[in-house]
């Protein structure tokens, strides 16, 4: 049974984001009327790719200005919408000055404001919440404390804080707040998606998302002398967008869904890129000892606590719920990595 086959529009918050842009594109391609919120719809640098989509799908995409901090600003965009895809949330890993102000406040207040609008707008039937696997774990070393081989939807991040892994902390408290608001009412239901490190081509220029910095560092020579023994739970941005639509389409969908194709090391990623683009970028060929990473990490914006708790540890996830409940098929990691690398090269970033 499908639920999104309706003449009513759907809302995508943070519509110009990395994941959200692909979600908007796929929704438009399927014929839906899409309302998208952005901070400033006149900022062509930020929303130019959405304006291009609007031209390609005349009359289907309407942009609204809305700020996560401002109560009531999502009401107009949400009017008549039956499905709300809440993707808007800050993503800042390094260079934070005030984690509370830059991460936690917008994540929490944004969640409260969007879901308060959902409570006011009678047309809303379902909210699809974009969370993250970092709401499931804090550091890789946490896997040693769960007495299991994989992280799954039942696990929660209990080790992050404002002082340690503040981004992970912000995603955790925001998802918990969403659950609290959801269970306080009975009119709309909620499905949560927990993607890993999202890679793959961007609809905007490849450098526009903070989540792409890992690929850039891998290819631009930053890690040419050696990569840390660090594994990433990776998922393709196009698969994440598809999962959002499946989460709306699947009437029985409920709760959290881990979105991770598989985990791969930085050196394995470099090997994949080298097979096709060896002459186009400066890739590492070996791993750096953990002690060396611990020594130089702070000079690269990586805390020694992060090195201690993550470098050299395995991390794996159970993605069976997303595959079985949503019917999601994950594309091969090599396709994700190579498509992403190709865009970085074409954009002249390496």
C-alpha cells in the first residue's frame, strides 16, 4: 500500500541541503508538488540548483523562507501538506566556537518548531525525520561495550556531550525530542532515518557540504603521507533520498532505520579511487600509526580524544530493517565513491 500518492503537496525542510536536494529532485520526478523551506530563497548561490529544478518541473516546486529558530515560520510552507520531510539541521564537525549555539540550539529548536507546526496543521499525516547513526553511537570504541557485533536501531548514543562529539550529541537530543513530541499526540505518525556518512554526487557544487570534506582530504594530498586507520559507515546520498520516499510510501513503516551500505576504511576508499583516477589526485598508499595520528591530530582539527576512541576500532551496522521494511536496495560502495570522486575532479577541487 502506498500513502504518498496524493494531490496534496509534501514539505521538505532545508530543501537546499545535500540530502534534501536529491529528495526534492526525486519527488519532482515522481510528479509530486513540493514545498521546500530555505533560509533565503533569493540567495542564488545557495538555492540556484533548486531554481534549476523548478524550471525543469514547472509549477511543481515552491520555495518558502523559514528559519529553524523562529516559531511558526514553517506553518505557511506546511499548509495542505500531508507528508513532512524534516531534513534541516546544522552539520559542523570542526572549527566550532560555541557548540550549544551552533549545533544544539538549532537542532533542538528546529525540531520543536517544525513539529509544533505539524501539530497545528491538520493536513499532516506523517513526519519523516532525518537523524543520523551518530544518534546510535558516540565513538567506535562504544561497540566494545554493547556485547554485539553490530549497532542497530535499538542502540542509543550515551557517550557524546557538548564537550565531546557535540555534533553527535546534537543529533541525539534532537531525535529524542522528536520522539517526545511525536508520542504526545496521535494525529500524525513518524518514521526516522539514521544515515551513516553520506557520500555521492551533489546537485550543487561538490564542495558545498561539510560532509564532503573527508573525500576532499583523501584526494587533495592532505593525507598523501598516510591515512589514519579509520573506518566509515557509508551510504549513498541518492539511496538516502530514496529511503525518505519509501518511508512515506510504506504504510507499515515505523521507528528508526539504519541507512548504512557498509563500513570501509580510508585506505580502501583511496584504493577504489586510484583504480580509476590515479593520475588525477594525490591519494594515500598506507596507514599512519595511531600514535602518529594522536600526535598531529590537533593540528588538523582532530581532538586526541577522538583519535583515542575511534582510530583503529572496527564499526559495523545492521541495515536489515531498511532493506526488509522499506524495500531499500543499497548501491555498491564503489559506485558511490567513484561518482563522488569524479564530481570533485570535474569541479576542479583537486
